[in-house]
């Protein structure tokens, strides 16, 4: 949902919820609560190789956020790709039922307001919760808080694992929480669908001025988290049908969605917060055999706290593999698949985070992008191995 009357109405409603929360009494049968977050980022891509501009973006370029097309173009100091502001509001009906919504305004979208969350929750028991509505797909460790920059150590999430065309779903989930000895556990089963019109993700590949619609149907999945003291482990599985509709300017309308293709997604993550040490490790594998594609991404990040200062070193990697042999001719013509056009890249980032207070922080980040794609990737036009310098201020309220 973008721009227009509905998101602005949602913005107004949630603002009223947040403002009115202070005036509510705990004894009221209906309680309101609200919170918000701000991330302000200034950054510039620099250095790299002299390469051809890519799909309407000035290269060398750094893709900081694939899902939102948050791109730093060559030698341009900008605040748009990563800056955002959001509000979250909840209405509680007694102790077991609530409705929650979250909206976000992004610089990458010219300030347009997007509805990211809108779901109802009901506690079936002390351990079991039923939720219905629009939520974030629980792909990764920071998926639920990926808009809230204060919750993670980086200026922006590493783009290699955290960059996909669909990040939300509309449906139903059942959440089970329990204590297994010394381990705290959370098990979630979910299902639904998502359609994203004029998907920013595909502008990176098809062209800045193009329009591509995406949909994931018959989403089914589960995620499990367990933690004990300084250790947290997480795993997730998601399957769905994927389709895209590209409005090709060389072809007369109407435009149709591609045939549905099955995909299977597997992710695992490890989080360690031991004394002053912090470690984050994530892996993702996607099998899209009907279109002859598999994807692999990972990140490894290590940091050490010196009081309020946290320096971190992060390496992230992504690689695609293309195989005409596995493709389904009913979905795609195998002869259209070029194994040498695979996408691959990695980043190395040094981050310094300083906590100004319990609710605010500043971060400085220096990154290096390394092109590793096949010789025919993006028609032979790489991103140009840029560097990126960013400075951010994050707060929650």
C-alpha cells in the first residue's frame, strides 16, 4: 500500500493512538499504546571502477536495501536510501486481544507512507497466540525489526542476505512460546499470500523507470527460535509459488503474470552476546528449481563492546547459480537461461556504534562492495566495486 488516502489515514489513526496512550488508565477495558522510531542516514558511494551506468542508476553504485531499492549512486551525497520514520500503535481489548499496526515513511520512496503491519492477536492460552492480518515474513534474525535501525548494530542490514522482492505476507499464524528446561523457545507456523505492485526490487534489475508487479501465493512456513543465557539459535522454512508481471515497454499491453513457480527457502542463524563479545552468523538457501535458479547468502559479524562503543567487522556474501537442466519448460524456456549470467557479490563492513542513551545511538560505517557475478550478469555491466561511507542517527520513542 503506497501513497494515497489509505496510508495517510492509517498514519493519522496510529498517530492518535500513540498520542492518546498516555491518557489511558490500566483499568480501562480498551487500552491504547504507541511507539515510534527514526533513522536518519547520510552517505556517499565513492571510489570503485569506471563502469557503465546500470539500469538508470549512476555507477559505481551501492545497493544498501534491495527490497526498497535503497541505492547510493556514484559521488552523490544523499540522505534518501536508508532514512525512514515509523509509528506503531496497538489497541488492547482486555488482556488477551489486540490490534497492531505499523507504518513507515522512507526516503527511498520519496517519503511515501507504507503500511507494514496490521494484524489482530488473540491469546488462546498462556503459551498459544493466534494472529491474523499483515505481518513481516520471518526470514531472518532481524526480519521483524528490520525497519527499526536502533535494534541492530549496522547502519543498514547487510544487503546480501537481507534483500528480497517480498518481505511481508497477509495471512494467519499460530505462535507457541514455552520454556524447555533452561531454554526459552518460540515456535511459529504461518501461511498466506502477498502481492507487491510496482516492486522497487525489480527496478534494480529491469530499469529505474520500469514497472514490475510481484506475488507470492500459497505461502506456508515455520520458524523456531531457542535461547539460553548468551546464545540464541533460529531456523526457518518457507515455501510458496512466485510470479512476476513485467510491463515491457517494447510489447503492447495487456501484461500477464509469469507461470507460477515453486520455491523453497531455508534459513538458520546464530546470535551470541557473551560478556562484551557480540557475534551474528546467518545462512540462507533458496531453491527455485522450476526457473533454473538457486541462491545462497550468508553473513558473519563480530564485535566487542567498550562501554557504550561497539566496533564490528562484518562480511556478507551472495551467489546465484543458474541451471537450464533443472528448469521446467512449462514455466520458462531453458534456452533462455544463461549459466554465465549469475549474480554474485560480497561486502566487507567496519561499523562503529555509540549509544547516546538507552533509546538512541549514532553509527559510522565504511563498506567495500566486491562484484563477483558471471561475465554476462546484468548484460556484462557490474556495479563497479564501490566503497560506501555512511553516518546515522537512530532513536526509538
